[in-house]
C-alpha cells in the first residue's frame, strides 16, 4: 500500500503527479471514501493532469462520463451510487468499459463489485486533520 497526502487544494496537483507516477499501466480504479470527501475533486485533478479540456463533473445521473486526454486517449468516469443491481450495470454495458483498456475511474464501485476486474486498484480517500486528505492506494 502507498499513502499520499493532499495538504490543501493548492497542493492537489503535486499529489496527482505522484499518483500518476504510481499507476503505471493499470487502468481500473475504485475511488472509495465518504460522501463529500473529495473523490470527484481528485478525479478532476487527475483528468486535468492528462490534459482533459472538457468540464469534469460527477456523473451522478448519467452514470458514466467520457473524457478525451490531450493525446487522444479516453478516460471513463463512473458514479455507481445510483446503480441498484448488477443486472442494471450489465445493461449499461459497464463490462465493456472496464475491459476496454482505457482509464476507468469509479466512484461507489462497491455497487458493481462482482463485475470489477482482478487488476482493480483501490484508492481510499479520507479526511484527516485540518481538511487534509490521506490517499491510500492498494
């Protein structure tokens, strides 16, 4: 397990650079943490580091958003909070996204746990003192 810290929003980009260095060729990431802890904020910063020009929002209602990086690669950003059954997830074609080889950033991944690849990287975000965030990567 690797642990990173975000001291403040002013230093989030430094933490994102370290995160990107760590991920290597892994593609599917589950971002875990309490509601409001900063999962979407961290994903926005990662997308910005990859040169995404589109507005990065939580796909709460669309379930998945697609972004293009500066070098033409695709990032899929999922918010599975509203998925109630595995059948529903399969109907949305989630497996095609997860096994596409593209970066997949998933919030509320526990709602689709049986569909997640063995290569999944868990990213736990928690708030610590003075609004700092600790990021544990497994």
